[in-house]
C-alpha cells in the first residue's frame, strides 16, 4: 500500500479507493481515526517532530558518509587499493538501496516510530563496533549492516511526516528533514576528516557512533507517537503489478537512470578527490580535505531554486542545465590550482542537488499510481549509482589518475544529459 493511499484513508469521511482501485468503506475505527487532529506549525508537537526528524536525518547521513574523507587512511592501514577502500562506502549505500525495498513495507505492518528508532540504534552500534574491527572484511560487514539499518530511516521518515503533519505544513517539515540530511552528510565528513587528522579514523567513528546513539535516544523520547497510522498487510501481487506499470511508463525508467548517473558521478568525485589532494603537489591535511565538504551548502540554495525555475522554464530544461553545471564543474577540477578545484567542486555540488531535486519531484508527478513505490525505485537506483559508480571510479584512479576519474564522471554526465533531453521531448510531445 502506498503513501498516497494511506493519506487518503485518513482524510476521506466516507469511503475511498486505494491505488489498485479497491473501495475502502468507512468503519467506526476509521471514523475515530479521522477525528484525530493533524500536527500544525507552531504547536509543541510540531516542534517535537521537527527536532526529532532533523536529528534523525543528521545522524543517518553522518553515519553513511563519514568514511569518505578517511578512504586514503583505510587504504594505507589495510594495504588495499583505492577501489577496494571505496567499498566501505559503496557497500553501505548498496545495502541501504536494497533495504529500501523491505523496510517501507515492514513499517506498514508494525509502525513508523519503532522501525526508525531500532534502525538508528542498530546503525550507531554497528558504527562503534566498526571502529574496533582489525580486519578489512570485518569493516565491510559492519558497514553493510550500517547501511541496511539506515534504510529504516530513509524509507519511513517521509511517510511518517505525510501521515501526521497537516497538509499545509508538510512541505516545511519535509524541508527540515532534508536539511538535516544534507547537513548530516557534510558534518559526517567534516568530523571524520578533522578527528582522523588529530587522532585517528577509529576515534572519529567512535565519536560519530556515540553522537548517533544520542540522536536515537532524543528521537525516541521526542517524536510523538503516530496517530494516523493503520497497520496493513503486504500484498505482493499488487506490488508486482505496480512495479511493472512503473517500468512501462516512458518517462519513469529514464528518471530512475538519471538518479543512478548523477549520484554515481557525485559520489565518485568525493570518493577520490581526497586521494588527489592528500598527495603531491598539494599534500593537504585530512582536516583540510574534510573541510572542503562545505561545498554541500551550495545545495541549500540550488535545490529550492531549481524547483522555482522548473515552474517557469520546465523540469526538462532545468534538469539539463543542472547536469551541464556538474559537467563544467568536474572539468574545472582538472586545473592544478586548489582554489579552482574548490570552485569546480562547488559547481558539481550545486548542480547535483538541483538535478536531484528536479528528478525526485518529477517522479511523484509522473507516477499515476503507487507513488511511494515509484519513489522507492528512484532511491534504489540513486543509491545503487553511488555503490556501483563509486567503486568503478577507483579503477580509473588507479590506472589513469585524476584525468581518468574526470573522464569517467564526464561520461556518466553526458549520458545523463542525453536522457534529460529525451525527458524534455516527452513533455513537449505530451503538450502537443
């Protein structure tokens, strides 16, 4: 059952239909459910939800991306190649992508809050255990379990908000959660980079794990219990039917591919830029390399700006322009100046967050039914791109150096540009 059908059932006064057309008649339990008020802005409950989900997003993406600035140290300590070192991130994002297919339906059956709390606690615990692992296989095992656990937050948080927050304030609450996610991705890199420079990468993982445990406890005590949740059983047949419909749509598979390509290029840049800057002729410290992740802040401007420009010029044009910005940025990183490299990273980050904002919002508009499932498929491809391309980039770095990495990322973005052009033509054809 999809997010849209659950929302409909909590609002409709008499009867409604779910995404497969089944009529759902009102019963006394549903009537009582409808009378429960939604959470509105300015109320103590809204503040509690905002604080809880912000902390959850912060902890989730700090744990997910904290290994990125320490990849060169992992290569040195375990005597492995850059491509092998990048598996510590790729396996986490890959397992997160896989988990998205299961944790959403699981929360439909047992509840939202319980799934998210357990997910955060498990992810934090696995990160702390990871810091004590002495074998590379042990590191990868803990990172895989961390990614799988974090899927319980990524898949459920937005569903909780759509069910519990008043429709007029859902966009605001979603924005707070997403801002926590982006700041978490940045802070995880910053903290890991700085602490590993002054202490060790193991200390940085312990600190971030303890922080995530504190965030999980805060989340547990602060987040209000669900008032509009209704347990439902999983219907594999309906999921399969909707899955086929999504892939038969002329536009949705192209958007899924866009998620794979843009995320793959973005993660590859940040996976291997550290190797370049820690080496000659730059010899920057891990702390300075970690500080370069402040380029993520450009996304706080480019994402909403891309949304407003899409209304004026169309999603296809803005998506194409955003990918073009990424392409220009990655080419600029070929220059030897650190300042120019930083500018290139800013362009890539701004273009990525803009493109991701346009593509992810396009999914909901394009999908005619089972919108939540369509969004899950997009996120699956999105994180799969991080896992697959992020690892392949290491092969190019090993054999061709930074030029090889740039060529690889540029190839991904050129393909993404052709897909964006195809999506724009689909819209123009539909209008005509």
